[in-house]
C-alpha cells in the first residue's frame, strides 16, 4: 500500500506503542535522560503528551522548534512560499511549532511513516490546539515526493492545478493524495526535514559524515526535493530553473559543512547554517538551502539583498535577547567557506517576546480548563 492522505478530522488512535510516562520507574533506561527533560521538550508535557519510545531520541525540544519556526517563516528561502512540507513529522515537535506560527502558511503537510508515531503527533497537535491546521499523510516521504514530482512533470502526466490521478494509480488508493499534491504550486512549496541521524552514536564523530547518515543520507534527501530527470522533459517551467524545492534541513550540530556546501553549484545563492543552542550548547544545526540555484544575476542580487536585510534585523533582535556571554561556536561551524554563512548563538530559552508570552499564557489557560473538564 502506498502513502495515504488522512481525511479532514481523521485521527489515528493511540496504541500500545504510544506512551505518556509519569514516573521514572516506567521509563525505559535509555530514554530516562530525555524524560528528565520532558518539560523542555514539550512545555505542555503534563497535558497528556504521548511519544513512542524511539521518538524521544529525535524529537526537537519546543524552544528550539519555536525558534526554527520563526526563523524559517522569515528566511529568504521562504519568500513567496505558502506550503510547508515536513518530510519526517515524527511525534510533532516541529510541525506543531510551524502550525503555531499562525497565518504564515496556507498549508502545512506532515508526513510520517510509522503509524504509532503519527498517532502521537496527531494527539500532541490536539493538545496544542493545532490538529486541524496540519494536513497529515501516513507513508514514506520519498514515495510522497515521487508522487509530488509526477504531478509537476509533463509527458502526459502533468496534473498541476488539481486534476487527479487516473488508471493504475487509483488502484493504489492514492488518488486523494495525488489530488492534493497536484493542487500544490511548485513555486509556493518549501520543505523541512528533520531526518533520523542513525541513532545517538552520531555524537561520537568529531565531524559528522552526512554521506553515511542512516537510513537516508544527505544526497538522498536533496534528491527527493529535486525534480527527477524523467519528469523534466519538455516542461516549460524547467527551461530556466532546475526545479529544486528550497529546504531547511535539521542535522547534527557537527555535520560536515563542506558536504552541505557542495550541494549547490558555485555562484548559486548562499546557504545559511544556523546552530540552535540551549543552555550554551548547540543541539543541532539547520541548513537553509535555496531552491533558486539557477537564479539569474538580478534574482540573485534581490535574494542577497533580502538575506542581508533579514539577517541584520535578526541580529538586532538577538542583541536584545541573548545573554551577554555567548558560548563558543564549534570550530567547524566557524571555518570560513564561500558557499555558506554560519550564524551562531541563539540561546533560545530566554528568547521570548512579550507577545509570545501573552499567547502562551492564553494557551495554557485554555489547556488547563479543558484538561480539568
Ligand atoms: P542528543 O543526542 O540528546 O545530544 O540530541 P546532546 O544534546 O548532546 O545530549 P546531552 O547529553 O547534551 O543532553 C540533541 C538534539 O538533537 C535532540 O534534542 C534532538 O532534537 C536532536 N536529535 C538527536 N537525534 C539522535 C536525532 C535524530 O536522529 N534525528 C533528528 N532529527 N534529531 C535528532
């Protein structure tokens, strides 16, 4: 069976793999460390947040997810983008934060392969009041992207604009998903991916080799976001551009930046790499990869100008919110390289604006009253 688009209101039930641990004694030993941090992973953990045991290792802590959602919404790679596709929805850590950045996205699509993990994500999204703001897809994200590109190609199959699949594909029970994908405008889509890193042993490497990341390496991820050769033929809009979706990739903090830089050709718009820190230590980095790698001179100039302006604005904001002493960046994150810019030093925990706090308090009150009922 192929990937499946869940109908509006359709929710997978929590099952025996979904847990809400309340006592240390119940928690498997290898996730006890994460359980101790549960309230910094999900601020509303106590309101019945559920996770599968394997989701604990990879879930993005809420303050980090919130900051990424904010950065992504204003990053130049997201200019003109209205649809966010989260390739590895997991237990909802990132996708909930995206859904909370209200109004920024017309559609947020979360894809998750594991049924129990998806059930947790939906349940958690409900806790955060954003269940209906997310379009849920159960299935393999590579399969979904393959279908996405099919709806964008020509060769008799191009269905961009809403036409649904016919013939063979209908037999896969995928026509609703194909209909959704066909209706997405290529130039409005942006991808976020927080893939598995192959377990906690990633920490043992001084520089993380992204070509060996398991089960999917960097190249496979990038390729999934690139229009396949066979779909390109005669496509009028691919004559100028290569059609690569802009991507924000959540990767180990010590990832080999040269491998990331090598994804875009020389002279293409720059990649931004931001290290996201908590309590002075980086948790992970996000590489913001532009989709317009074939941009002409004028477009590139415009992109760089936007980038410069947004970066200055962000730096100004950070000056007011970050602590006086910034932690030292990892050496490899500071090495000069022409193809990327690194930003560092976001001590996310103290970065809350008054508006955010007011919104949080409101949500907390709502949650408390619904929990008590
Ligand atoms: P961590 O492994 O807990 O390292 O992951 P850390 O911070 O050195 O542990 P500590 O001993 O200092 O507390 C840090 C962060 O990386 C986690 O909070 C997750 O957000 C993220 N992370 C870890 N893993 C193993 C994965 C993964 O496989 N995939 C993704 N997407 N994120 C991960």
